C-alpha cells in the first residue's frame, strides 16, 4: 500500500522510475483516463502517443510517464494513467494554456468518457490522501 512508503523517492524507485533529486519537490500532475466503451485499441494508442509527445512540444513539461492500469477494485474504472512532471507551479501554469496542450485535449476528447486530475507537490502526500479511497496502479513499458 502506498501509504506505508516513507517518501517520494522510495515510491518512485520501487516502481523502477529513477528520481533525480530535483524532482523530489517537483509538481506532479496525475491524470487518469477513462475511455469510451467504443474506443478502439488504435484510438487508445493514439491518445497515449499524444500524451507522450507533449514533452517534446512544451518545454515547461519536464517528463511524462504513461501506463495501462493493473486491475484494482479501487481503480474507479479508469483505463490509463499519466504523471506529468513540472519544475514548479509556474511551469505548470505555463503548460496549461499552451497550444500543444489545447491540441492534445481536443484530439483526445472524442475517445474519452472522462478524466480525473490531481496535482500535488509530493507524491507521498497523495499516497496518504488517497490510500483508502482510490488505488490506481499502472504498468509502464
């Protein structure tokens, strides 16, 4: 269970995600995606590719991790997740109105039933906050 971890670095390193020290206090924009039932595997792959292209199009986005869900009874039916990493709130605020972000939202929305967005400045805070409400594990390539 995430709430048993001591800090952000442990959480991410246990999931094979290297954590440079400058990311420990970064802004994490966590987005969960629920696809429409009629969305094909190609359309799901397309949405994932749109997300993965964003760091090359928007310099304020340091990196992004995407993954398909691993079933958990507390996953609330979401299909895919992404963690967007930003250096600061200012960088996140620059990202939001960027044309590439608007394009990604417009191009992905026809295939999505909904999204859940949570922004935190430390992942261990969200682990404590959501440990008994929502669990969403993702498998990354």
